[in-house]
């Protein structure tokens, strides 16, 4: 009898299985075990070689490491997965956590900013995080130097979430090891990468999408014009969340990013009350029901005509999936299935904003 946790891990750790692919495979086949069994055939239908499926022993070793560290898995297809984060197509298929998951059920605000932040900005961030915590808001940040560290210190006693770009057992920067342990024991620590993974540069933008995705809004406190903090703010805006910024002196380079955000429409923030006003609940009568997803359901079995209609429209330039549906005349479920087959065959690349392109 298969183990659901190990089946999920093997599916997620298989090369070519991204967040969108994982969700569609589960929607199509119902269980991770059934999805694993279907991978070779799907890749062949997409015109490529079957992927090398992650083996059982590596999944067993990973689970043992997570348990040894006192962590737990948070799978996207489980009922208690953070609802706001799940709204993102790119939401992680699995995260490793330590601490109180109940913190995500409260209103959550992200706070990010410069690693080389000024003393005044760090003091402001700490006070702002404390004020938000006193109002019942959970503060999420990235456990980096500067503003992130100040935000965690300010909210450690009221509710803080730290999202890291490494495995759950690795602290970066090293001087925040004690703070990271405090976050894990008094708040919630989240890592997308498996235990033992070093914090490589490519993992930081992925970490930022989790920070933005967990929160109703993101507050930027000091940031250079080209910085990871502005990437987080952009991701928040793309997800339809509030983007807020603390203004600074025009002669301080560390304030240029925040001032730019405000000029482009971000909300100017001076205290916790300003943030609370922006994230207060909207009258339910004015909220539209979310649009249904184009998931590949059990009846989505495209024939050669449907496959050709979709693949002929693909090229090296990313195109929106909605545009493929419109131009091909193929049903959304079948388009999703064709794209799934192509991705598993290594012939498709997914991009931000629901866009895809031919791979090679």
C-alpha cells in the first residue's frame, strides 16, 4: 500500500513538476500515486521522454530529516494550506514548517526592506511590527538583515512568520540563527526547500513570492530602486494585494525605492493605523466570487487535432494561456491537459502571469 506523503514528495521532487503541474496532476488523477503512474504515458503523449521520477528512498530520507528537525509538511492539496497563498498559481506544492500554523488564520501583513537599513528605519520597522501585532495582525518577513530582522523582533511576542530561502535547518545570515530559532519556537518558520539546502540566489525570489502570497498587503521600509524588496512589492501588486511604503529622504539612496513605489500608486504609510485601514475587511456584498480555474479534469482527453491546434500556436515568445484557449478554439480543460503533457515532455516552459512558451 502506498504512503500518501511519500507519493506526494516523489511527485513534487520529480524534475519538470512545478506548482501548476502538481495541482493539475492531482485534479486530473485524484491521488499522487495515480499521478505518478500516469507520468510516463503523459510525457510520451507530449512527444518527449518520460521524466526520471524521484525514487522512494530519497523521499524517505527527506521525510526522516524533516521529522528529526521537528518539522511538518504543508501540502497544497491539504485543507489547512494557507488560503491566501493558494490563490497564487505559483504557490509551492509543499512547504516545511516549524511552529504555530494558526498564525496564518489571522490577518497577515508582510514587512520587507533594505538589508543595510538605517538605524532610524529599523527602529520604525520594529515599532510598526509591534503596533500591528498588538492589533492582532501577524507579521511575515524573510529573516534577512536590516528591516526583516527588525520586523521579527517587533512582532516576536505577538505573532511572526519567517520565510527562508534555505532548508529549515540552515540559518542565513548566520548571525540570525538565534532569531530563526525564536521564530520557530514562538511563531512560525517556513521553508520551501528540503532540509540541507543552502540559500542559493535563485531561491530568494521564490521565497519572496511566499511572503507576498501569505499577506493581505506588503509594507516596504527603505529599499533601493533595484532590490528584492521591490520584487516582493511587485508580486503583491500582481496578486491583487495592497502595496504600502514608508516615505524617506530624497537624498538617501535607501529611500528611493519606497518613494518610487509611492509615486507609482503605493499607499503612503506612517503608522500602524494606516496599515490597518488598508487591510480592513471589505463588505462581502461588494466582493465577486472568484473565477473558476482551468484545471484538467477527468474528461480532458485531447485528440491529435486538439494537440496540434494548441502546439501550433506556441513559440519562443511567452503567450497567455487564455490567448491559447481563445485562438485554438479548444476547451480550457483540454488546453490545460495539452500543456501538462508538453511540460512533462520537457517541451514547455511556464512564466509569471499565466504565460507559457515552447521550450526549444
